[in-house]
C-alpha cells in the first residue's frame, strides 16, 4: 500500500444518499449525462453536461481510457451433491482453467464440491469464498479442465454481473459496456467510460485532444467495500493490466510534451500511477527529455523501464502523492469504497464532499449508470 497514513477512519468515507438517486437505467444517449466539474485550484464546483467535456478540458490534454470488456460471468448453478442453488460470480479467470470467484448459497460451500451450471459444465470448488477474500474454482467441461476454446464459450454463457443496487433488468445490456470495450476480462464495468460516444471522440479530436487505451480487468479489489473501522488496514487484491508498448510510448510522449494527462476512471489512474512511478528518474536514466528523443528508445528498453504488463494492487488513500496523472474523470461512488477514497485523495476530501453534497441537492444520478464528475 502506497499511503503515508497510519490510520484512516472508514467513517470519513460515509455519506447519505437517497435511494431514488441510484440510476437504474442508462439515459437514452450516453453523452447526455450531467458532468460536475471540480476545480482543485479554484476550489470551485460547476455543473455541465458530459457532451461539453471537449470544451471543458484544456487544449493540451491527453485522455487515457480503460478498454476492458465485462465478462458474462454470473452463473446460477446447482450443487451436485444436494441439488441446492448456488450463484457463482467469476471475478478473474486464469489461462489454466481456474478462476477467482464469489459464491452465494444458503449453506456453506465446501472444498471439493462441484457446482453444475449446465450440461457438461461444472465448477469444482478449490477454495470456498471467505469473508475477506474470494474463493477459487476450477472450470470443468465434461469432467476435464476447460481448454481455452471452451473457456471463451463458457464466459459468454453466463449472465452479465450487474451490481446489486441495480434492481431492474437493463433494457439494453450493451449499455453496461463502454462503446470502445475490446478486451474481455472484467467482472464490473469501468463506468467512467460509459459516457463516451463517437461524437465525443470526434469533438475531442477536432479540438486536438488525443487519447490512448489501456486495459485493467476489474476484479474484487475494485468493487468490494472496505471492511472494519480503519481504512488504512484494508488491502487490494492485485488486478491484471496491460498497456501495448505503442500506447505506452504515446502516453509518456504526451507527458513529456507537457500535456495534461486525464485518467478516465479510477482503474486507469491506478494503472498509470503504477506503471509510471518514478517516470522522471526513468526518463533521466534513458537520457530522454522530449517526445522526439523518446522515439529513439527501443521497445525492449522501454519495456525494461516501464512494466507495461503485470498486476496492480495500488491502494490510494488521502495523503497519497499523485505523480503522473493531472485530471480524473469518474462516476459517483458508493460510501466506504476504495474508489471514493481514491477520489478524495485526488480532489481533496472537503472539496469532493462539497461536490457530492451539491450533486445530491441537484438530483444527480449516482453510481454505475449515473452521471460523471471531472476533477481538474
């Protein structure tokens, strides 16, 4: 955990939200959402629409978006031994056919149990879900560990894992995916990206604002609440990420050129702060001080200096010093979550709380399918 705080009462992450402000369906148009703009320098809060984003960002801005696609990873299963019902949510799938998961059943799930999903497909429990950690299952096809082809088929056969505060079926499930989602592997949507349309990208480009795409597959670390009274004792399970080297070079070049780096979502900011930690020293060691000089650095050397693939368990609390990211676009988050803690750390708790209070008073739509906030 990269935080200087010895303790942080989780009660500081509490706030009251009227239940009717939890958005249950997306708006007809993605970019019709409202956008609350928080300016850290001026300590101001302004109210806009998301489609105004291109004109609200400084001209020399560079966006970084998470292109992860949500798996259809929610399965309603039958306990082979007893016939009881079990819900299985896969939160991370590995190439060897095993997967981290959360399970929900009336009785205790035992190690070695088999949970049948449909004909030929079962989940063998390797580790039951615990209070503070996910469980682990082996995905079986006809009694054998599922191979890569079968895994892909199985991951398209489940239900979309919508958050529990969504009480309605979505009219269009594709609206829980970003318009640019490409790499399947998340158990929840990177929701800050849900507002973007091709119209948004076209207007950003017209104004000279470019973007890059990275991938972080959302797992239990992102959406599970903080347990206990001290948020500083919480930890995040690592989540896998990747940045194609051409995209990594474009992001770093934008930073060297003095562009404002705007992370779209808390997932993007965690990857950027992980990968580009110590970026000034790394560039100094490479003898690079400009985008032009960066072009002469080979992919091999770049990969040695910056971990373009890996895992991040970066947990951010107020007091964390952001090194690479200059602006954050995010949705409104649940109380007692690491997402809200990161937003406090980036924007300042008092200012962000004032912004949340204004959003509530002005009837903004909250959580995954709701409105957005830009912190600059």
